C-alpha cells in the first residue's frame, strides 16, 4: 500500500509542477509532511544532500524519501512517480509545440508560468531558511545560540564566494567542510 501512496503522491507532484525540481520543493514538503513519512529536519537534510549530489533535485529527493519510507521499492516507486509525468508531457509537447509556439494563448501561458515558478522557488527557499536558521520559531534568545551564528556565518561566506564568481563546487565543498567542522566543534 505504501508503494502506491508513494507512486501517486510523487506522480501528482511531477504532473502539477512546472519549473523544475526547485519549484517542486514546496509540494514535496507538503506531501511528505502531511503523510508523516519523515519530519521537517530530515527533509531539510535530504534537500541538502539532493542539492549536492549529481542529477535533478526532484529525482534525488524523491528517491531519498521513497528509500526512507519503503526501502528499495519505495525509492523506485517515488522516483517513477516523479519522472513519469514529465516524460509523458515532454513527448506530447515535443509533438505539438512546433505547430503552436507562435500562438498567443501558448505564449501567454508560458509567460504566466514564469512568475509562478519564481514564487515556488522562493517559497522553498524561505521554508528551508526557516527550518535551518529558526527551527523553534523566532525568539529574541535565538541570536544568543552559537549554532545560529555559525550557520549564518557559513551562509554569508558561501554567499560572498558565490558573488566573487568562485566555482559552485568549491562553494559547496567549503560549506560542507565548514558545517562538519563546526558541528564537531560545537
């Protein structure tokens, strides 16, 4: 039964989300947490690992969640669920798009989807930010914890390195090493 639930949940996510894996994060978060498959902290860890491993984040994340919930077959069902709608849609769109790409309705639909994708990615960023930096809600005592300053420091350093056009792999490696080092020191 859990396999069908995983397949259906991730199929819905794959079918109803435009804009790639980052746009899927709020839907994945809602679906996974509402079913109680994993908690928010583990989901954020899965997102971090899915972001830093090769491949699309939605596929990686669905595989991790499916594996956690239902082992190998859970991972297989969740992964198939998230990629099947895209596969079907791409086949249909590739067949029809060339004929309709200059159509006003199609152009309007495509331009209307762009802000939606930006909003979904922004919602995912805010959700991850809140879970990582203010897991117990915002309190004045929040900034007295050394872990918060450490997380904000690593975030600021990574942001600075990205701004200085350092290679993303270097930024990810630096952040991982700093997080591990400070995790053991604190």
